[in-house]
C-alpha cells in the first residue's frame, strides 16, 4: 500500500467507523457487531500509526464513545475519561511495549495489573463527605450525562462510603447486566410481544439512560469499580483496588497483579477458555502498567493511555480484504470459488482462505475482488464471508465470473442447479488420484496427508493442484471440522519440511505417464551429465526437459518411444509449465544427487517382495539403487534376483517358473558387504 492509498483507506475507515459509532451510541442502533467495529478500528489505528501525518482531530481513534444524549444534563469530568486501544495477539502486545519504550527512550521491565474487561457501560462516581453526589456516563470523554438518580438504583454502588475515606473522592467503574438477568428480561420482553435485546451491554446502556429511575431499578444492574481519579498517594494500581474495597465498593475478585507479559498471556488465555463460567459477559482483559508513576510518565496518545491496553479475546467476526478468487475443482468435479484473503485472526486462528460456495453466493453478496468483507467463525465452524462493506470500495475492485472451461482439464463447465461442474466426469477423481500420488512415500512423502484428508481439503476448496498443498495455512486447517491445533501444526510442519526433495522423487511425484521410480532415476542421471548444480528450481527442471526432443530422450538407456513421447508431451504442456512455476513460487526446491554411490550391483535388476525382517522394502530398494542396481516391480527373464521376505506371494512363484534366482535378506546383505 503506497502513501496515497493509505490516505484514501484511512478516510474511508474514519467515515464508516463514525457512522457505525453514531448509530450505536446516539441512535441505539447496531449496524455491525462490536467485533467488526473493533476490527475496523484496529486497522485504522495501525494505519495512523504507520502514517501519523494523516491523523486528524475528528478521527475515531481520537475520541471516546458518542456524544451525550440531549435529554440528560451534561457533566464535565474532572479528568478526561479515556478509552483503550485494542490488541488481539501476543505480537500486538509486544508492539505495545515496544511503542512505550520508544516513547520513553529507555528499556523498561514493568509489572502489570490485569482486569477482566466487562462488557458494560463506563461510569464516574463523585462522593463528598462519603455521600454519593453525582454519577455520570463517559459521554465523549470530556463531557458525559448526569445519571445520578439511575445509578442510585444499582445496589452494588454505595450511597455512603465506609472506612477512612477522603473528603472528596472520584472513582470510575462499569455498570453491567448479568447473564441471568439478561435472560429474565428477554423472556419478559418476549412474553409482552416487545423487542428482544441483542446483548446485555445494550440493556445496561439503555437502562442507565432511562429518564424514569423506576425502569432502571427494575433491571437489577450490577457494578464493579476499578479506578480512583483522586490523588490518594496511591503508588500502584493494585493498591487502588484495595482502597476501593476498603471504601465499600464492589471490585472484581478475578483481577490480578502479574509480573510479566508471559503471565498476561496465560491470564488472558485462561479467561478466554473459562469465561462461560462467569455470571457476566467479558470480551477480553485490560492490561495496565501497575506502577502509577511509570503509567503517568507514558501519558496519553489521542484519547487512550499509553500505559494500558485492551487485550481482546479472539473475535468471532473480523474484517479483511479479498486479494483474489481461485476456482478449485473437487472430487466430484464441482467448481468451488475460494476467496484468498489478507491474513486475519478470527476465533483464535489466522484465516487466509474462505469458501464462497458457488456463483449464486457471490452474486448474493455482491462480492468483487478487492472488497473489504466481514468474516465470521461462530461456533468454531468453517469461516464464512458474511457481508461486503461496499462503502469502503475505491473503484479499483474487479468483477468475478465463473470460468466457462474447467481450470484442471479445459473441459466445458456445465450448470447443475446452483453448482458449476466440469463436464468431464473423470476430472475430479483424476485430480484426486494425482494428489494422492504426489504426497506418497515414494514421492514427496508428506506424512499425515492421507486420502481422507486430501478428500476434505479438496471438498472445502483448499487444494486443487499439488502446488496448493504448499499454501496451506494452520488456521485454514483448524477451521475445518474434526481438526485440532496439534494435527494442523503437524501437517503444516511436515509440508514445510518436505519442500526440499531429490530430483528422482520430484519427477516421480509429477505423475507423468510411464515414469516410474526407475525411469525417474534414469532421468536424474541424464540431468547430472549436463549439470553440476546441487540445487535447482522446478521451473529450471521444466526448461531442461522441455528442450529435450523425443529423439534426445530415446538415446537415454532404457527409454523407449512411448516413454520419450510421454515426457515430451508433459513438459511441453502449458498447464504443467504453470504448475512447475507455482511450485517454485511456493518454495519447493530440488536437490540434485545421484542415488548411485557405488557400482557393486551395476547392471543387476531386483524385484523385492514379501516382508523383510531388518529392512523396510523402501529401504532395501534405496540400497539397491545406491549400489548401482535397478528395481523392477514385476518379474521377467531380465530380472537378476528376487529378494523375498515372508509371505512373498505371486512374484516368488513367477521367479520359480522363469528360473530367476531367489535370495533372502541375509544373502542380500552379504552382497552389499554388510
């Protein structure tokens, strides 16, 4: 993104965020979820951080909530009521600390205080001589609404202080509704035929803004206090919580002083897993530098303190942009459009792909390539594109159309109901077989990518060709049913590990007609005659063999006309060239090494059958090739030896009929001098 594009994006984000916030805080209408709003605010915050010259006083990052409602008396706060910038990951938290240290110009090793972030309404309470004289909402941070009479109906808020309190005391906290009370109110609303509330926060905010305190009292609101504005010589933030408790305020017993960011991560992760056990809703934790002197030294940026941050739980919804739309062909030949996304964290995992299902769904969404979209992963299901934020369009977005021809084999695409399918009924099945062959032990040997898993990945549109395997992302796999974090990690780790492969295995993995393991090794030896490189790219291999004519290939020992023609056709095919280029772009690299280390078995052809005691059959084949021998899968008069283990089967019988020598494992190892 260049500077001009960043400026345009910032302006569009500001306009939409302000529209959503005004609707929510002033008009009491929710146009998007809190999580979508948080996601857009985070993007704006990051862009303004990167391009501070575009920050303006009217930016949503420079204000707190909406303006006060006109029906309430306005109250000016003694000190500004700040809001918090958001963090969504450990990386965001590390960035927060780095920004703090850069601002201070020194390294710091602070301790922290972590509070559960209640999903309610922020309030300020003023006491004189121990008596509550004023209660107000945050409003715009400088001016709020006087809701004293309503707050007096909340039992958790003391009307008179206890203990040794100062003459004047200003504290801040949160008013909220418990889950139990939320359910009770909605049942009552339903019974009366009235509107059902979307979440407890809406009711809490609406209740505090009621002109009639009796309605507020009927809602049975609760409250925790968490901050003292008055200077009581408090040195640490956790001291303030102890003071608040001593004055008779209700404080959250789950809040905790922590020694390091590692402790913060553990605290946050614990409550993300256990929040359902709480009687109230939380959407994250607030992390505050515990040392008040250091906190104050860090000051304020915009309308947020540098010394505190809201570390949110993994959102179930987030916004991102559609980079492109790929069309994947599944096992049954169905064409599935899949959105390639700018990476985004949803439900605790990083998502880079989302299925768009079919052409009708794209039309329903009105989706274009380049659009900003809302991604949802509610209930740990597969991520779904829920909505297009068309207001954020720049005019550079591109229309998408389903292809008229199959991207795999070029056959005509036909429409069957809502589905687009390849007219070649064998297409999907063939593609599946080629993928299974590609990951097999004698090819790329990607353990964990079995047939069933390949079926799932194909059906969900994650892979259509071999190169797609190397674009798989852990988050995309976790999002699928029955896949856990560990299994996804194992698959991604194995794929990454197998990006480097020998030329013989690589050529065999491509699935070229008539090219078995032995022919692939013959082609490797041919390549070695003309090249001394240790490593090479798939594209370079393609160029090398594309330059070989059928006649050139037939001059290689044991390469006949049919095999030569097959090799020439494969490397001359445009789609195959594109596949090699894709494999190269996705990090696949080829080691050039001869498997023939000695000539002890040169000129000998072996067939391996049965179960060997000390060697796997693949290991025995590798040893034969290393000693200059060849391996065949069938017994013929040209076979030198049949290496037979237990339960050898028909190959053993064929050897006897053709008078081919049969050796056991010990005799084989003796040949190798072992």
